[in-house]
């Protein structure tokens, strides 16, 4: 069987203090891209990425452009070595780096969009939260979520692996569900390092405000095919992108289906650019696939020397 590579790009929650630092020290290209990103965003991204503190780096308006910048650096370094993907996909925010890889957006255009997206999402005035639920049957979790929906907004937001689903909603309801799962003693819950109820109906006002920014954006034809978070299917034309990216803000991320779709299309090697979370997910979804996390300069060197 021939080898087909997919590039995967993680989203918010993958940030960590020190991100991009080894790339910056090792590669001149990283210095150039960080400077460009700081000029476009007006943010001291190097300071936040390299020194933190994590509480600042986790702020939506900082995390989103920071993550995109580091992912783009790794993308460029791989492309300079002639490594091109057959397919691309990004988890939530990661879809913007995937769109750069697909040829639909320039880095400058993607970064400008992400800055606006982050501002709209951060402006939502509902106190929201998210948590990953592990090893709990989906039907059980769905029932628990439904029982709480009479009190407000809480939904299943990310279908990450067959055994990991993220819930999102009003913080008090997320906290109630976390406590209930702990009490029952089945499954495990991990609160996520995010500021809002992403991928839930709470984000609809942000999506509506973002619609105008998307309408003003010119998307180029796709050179590399991409799988959409919203549909878990290939995007057939860049004309579909504005609506898909608007919906993506408040719709579930269908990640398990997206990875299964890539496998059905012949992808059997997965490179995660900028994180390590998705690599673990791929191993859970496709145990036989090869998956590699590329986030530090040593990861790139190790792979590029092969």
C-alpha cells in the first residue's frame, strides 16, 4: 500500500509556555514569521509564547494567533524540505492553519481572520466552560447532558475519539456534570484550558458577528484537499468555506469521523504540526496508522534526518 500523508493542526488548548521557542532559536524562518505575526496582530507574541504566563497565553485573543503562528512556522519548514500532504485537517482553530496548507488563505489573511474570530468569541458575555469526558459510554453522556439542558445550555461539542468527548456550555452546568460523573465513579473528566463555551450555541452571536469578516475575505481555490470539522467530509470548493467557518464556531467538531474519512481516502501517515494532542487521538481512532507530533525543533530534525 502506498503511503499518503495527512497534516493535522491542533486548536485552542494546545498552547504551552515555551511554544515556538526552540524553532525561533534554530531557524531564521521562524524569526521572520514571528515578526510578521507581531506586526499583523499588534501583540507581543514571542513574549507570550516563550515566557507566558500560561494564564495570559490561554486568553482567547492571544492563544489563537499564537497557535496559528507556530503551526505556520512548522508548515513552512516541512514544505521547504519538500514534504507535502495529500490531505489536511485542523481541529477547530487548527482549521485555519489547514486552510493555509491547502492554499485557500495566505498567512496574513488567516491571521487577520483569526484575530477577529478570537475577539468575537472573547466578547461573548456568558461564563462558559469545557471539559473532556473519557471512557464513558456516549449514550450515558448524552442522557446526562439532556437532563441538564432544561436548566440552560450544555452540549456535546467535540467528538475527539470513540472514548473521548468534550462537553461545552454554561460553566455552572459543566461543573455540575463534572461533579456528577465524579460521584458516579465511571469515566474520567478533564477540564480544558479554554475561556469559553466553544462549539456550543452560546457562540452563535460570535459566529454572526464573524460572518461579515468572512464575507470580506477572498478565499483562493484549494490546491490540497481539506476535511471540514462541521461535515467530516471533503470541502469541494472554497466557495463553501465562509459558511463552514461560521458554523464551525458553534457546531460540534466531528474529529473521529474526520480521521476515519482520511483513512478511507488512503491516508496512513499523520503529522501533527504544533502539538501532540491530535497524535494521541489518531492512535485511539486508528491504532495501525503512523502518527508523529512535530512541535519542537528536535522533533523536526529527528524526522527530517530520516
